[in-house]
C-alpha cells in the first residue's frame, strides 16, 4: 500500500520538518522540489520557479553547476571520508584552509571546519570562552548579540540569535548565572530611528547604548560581540552609515572580540568577497558557510586571527588537546566541492558580475517603493528586502493575523517566484549567477504578485 503514496503524503506521514507549522502540515502539503537548473527549481508537478532566495541564501551558483558535481564525484571516488582528529588531515582540507586564509578580509591565522552555520557559530562561542580562559581572564565570558539577529539553531547559536521564534519554549537563551548571552538593539533605521534622526546619529546612539551596556555589565565580563554584516533572517537589515565603525571603536576600548557572522554575506553576496570588507568590519573571528559550497554540500568554517589562535594553541598545549571538532570537520568531499566553488567564483568573475548587476537589482527593488503598501526597500549587492506596511504614511504595520508577508510570498509562488517572508519583509537573495534578463523576469513576477496583493487589499 505504501508504495503508491505520493511523495507529499509519505513526507507528511514520516518527516519532522524544519521551520514548519507541524500541526498544519497535513492540510498544507509540502512543495516537492525534484530538480534544479540554473536559477530555477522544478516541482513534482513540472512547475518551474525562479529561486529568488537561492534556497536558504546559499545556492550562489544556481542549481546545476557541473563543475561542482564533478568535483564531488571525483572526491567521493578518491577519498570519500576521513577525519581531522589526532593530527590527521587530507589534501582538500589543507588546500581549502590555505585558500580561505588568502581570501580573508583581514589577516587570519587558522581555519576550523564544521558542517553548518550553527555549528560554526557554536564553535566560535566556545573558542571565545576557551580563549579568555587561556589568557587568564575567566570572568570575560558574555557575548553580546543583537535583537533580530540570526546565528543558527544549536544551543549557543540560538542563544546568540535574537528572534523570539528560536527561543520560545526551547528554553533559550540558555540560562546561566551570570547570563552569557546578551542582546542590544538592532540597527533597523527605518523602524527604530527617532523622527529626523540621520543614519550616522542613529549609529552613534546604538554605539552609545552598547557602551552603556558593557559598562553596566562590567567590561571585565564582556568577551565578544557577534554580528551579521547584513542581518539576513531578521529582515535583510543593511547597517546604517557609520554603524560598524562606531560599534568597533567601543569594542576596542573594552577589549571585546568581534565575531563577523558571514554565513549569508560571505563569498560575494554584498559585492565584495566578504561583507566585512563592504562594511569595514575587522573581525577577530569570522564564520562562514552556505555559499562556501554554493549550498551543494554541508560545510562551514571559522577563521580566527593570530591573537585568538596563538592563545588557543598554547592553551591546548597545556591541556593536552583542543577538545573540540566534529566527525565531519574538514570532510574531504565537502572541502573538494568548496574548493571548486571558490575556483568557479574566480574563473567566472562572480564578484565583478555581482557589482555590475547590483545597480539593476537595487533599482528593481526601488521600483516597488511607490506601492501604497510598501514602507521601505533596502539592499546591497544582490541581497535585499521590501517591507510592507498597512499605512506607510503613519508607518503602521499590518496586523499580525493579516500575515501580509506570507500572503505576498504565496502570490509570488503562484507567479513562479520563490521569495521569503520574514514577518512583513519580503527577502530576495537570488543566485549570484543570475543574468540581467533573468533579473528582469524575477521582478516582473514579483510585480504581478504585488498587483494581486494590492487588489486583495481593496
Ligand atoms: N548565521 C546566519 C547569518 C544565517 O543566516 C544562518 C542560516 O540561515 C546561520 C547562521 C545558521 O546556519 P545553518 O542553518 O547552516 O546552521
């Protein structure tokens, strides 16, 4: 009997989904994606969609890159698995580490590998704690993050994140005494600036708030600050002018490490190899994932500078070992695919392509600004968002039960375009290989969805 079940039926009966209303799943069967080509994916009914989000902000080279498939196949045939514990290594991981250090936005000393952005950020948090124990500052353990931040779902990563949905009833942020995970305001100028407050003034206010918080906590207890260059899942929030410059001046004053979470921004998304370059961030620790392999295989990385690495290395010498690492850290197949991804970026001049296309992308977003229900549009490189408002003149959001963002995303899907609703902000993060013609097609689909959305409001 079970052989005749559709994939959707089988899936609903067996698969515990990520980020899904599990109770409603039987009434809203999943979209079954069976294939991908270029910037498109195809469902089991043969419907083709423009993947306006690169999956989960990751498939930067689209869904059918032959070079990545070949690199993976070759690696599987050569050395399908080996680990990196106890002085073991493999060719691909050493090559990839060398390549990443060469690409790093600031001088970095070593690269640690994991499988996901969450694991990379959990590893970064542990390294921050280990580092401060190593340098004889065991009280310096608090990590400051921002509300609306997204750093993943493992216990430390979700604790650093600032989205309610990742905390509520998961008993997070992890409760410790004293608290190790603190949150300050997020730099969403459109939503949180005072009337008439410039971006520079808003940034100064947030930096002052950060300093007050550090002083209130006691600088001797504050270990690190973690930030996405552009906040992704929080609604694609591009930092206001001067933000990172002002924040980092505070961090330096109180000897607080800077962690850049480049899981979305890394590898060209903002028009530079890293968002840190775009926004003048000088991280001590940098985490990346997603576009590191164009999402084709799970892999993430944590880069640490010499200050962090030399202390960690010396401390591991005292303890006998750096007691951290995953079975799949430096997996040879994942590293081979990542290495090939980085080569493709170079061979296909992906950075130049993003820079050339960014003005058209941003203009395409801007074209929605005049819509009665659009309060704000924002973006950089090839990542952006459109924020919906029930009344843009008074900046009144839609009532939550209206599910405005979700509805617009549904209409876009019907128009053959996949976008992401983050509350009432609609995110766009297309594959970096998108052409000008494909970009025009993407915006034409979104415009049709927007027209239908507006019509439903009448
Ligand atoms: N950090 C950022 C900025 C992310 O956007 C994400 C995922 O979207 C993560 C971390 C977590 O990555 P993963 O889902 O691979 O654990």
